[in-house]
C-alpha cells in the first residue's frame, strides 16, 4: 500500500499561508518505483498549488505534474525510485501557493526498506543479547573459548 505523508495545509491561517512538516521520512523499495502521496488540504478559496522536486533529484523522484488546482483536498503522487548505490536520499521539494506569493521548502527522507529491516534485526539481536557473527569471530580470534565451541561456531559463521 502506498505511503502517505502528513497533510500540507494551505489558506487556514491566512491567504496563501502554508503549514507543513519540514522533514518527513518514508520507506521505499530499492530498485523499484514507489508512490508516496502528498495530501494537500485547502481551507480557503480554490487556488493553484505548484509543487516541484529539486532538479538534482529528478533521476530519483518526480511528479506527474507540477501545477495543481486545489479546491478542497487533493493527494499528489510523488514517484520515487531509489537506485542501488545508496540506502537513504533526501529529496527536497518546494510548494508554492496563491500564484507564487508564498512558497515553502520541505524534505522527504527516502529510506530503503531493506535498511530498515537490517536495523530491526540488529535491534532484536541487541535486545535478546544474541551474539552477531562479528562478535563470535572476535571471541574466536582472541582464544576466549574452548576449541570445541570454536569449531561449532566456526561452522555456523564460516562465510559471514
């Protein structure tokens, strides 16, 4: 199911005023296209909202359009495709309301779901005091345990 970020609110406090969370984090698949929805709620008269992605990020994230007419509420799709090189990208976007009078910059931190899984596994190992392969290798290297135990763990963590 596509992820959705916090709602961006326009025209609630004053005409053209934009309220948003400046830093947002989302989980995306590496190497696949993921869609993140940017909800925009308008409390004033219908207006045009211009949304753009930082040109440096055009190869990672893009919008199908950049100019939206918002009467009440709209969900704008942001298509993200993380390359295999990195697990985290900060995607800067600019939203402009009221025909260019006011604009705000915000950032979406796109984090690889694979990286999240690795972190969760690492936290579980720490939580339950399960020794990791690197800890076991260190113990074996320093001759802290007997040869029998060394042989057992050596088979388990041979290629890690």
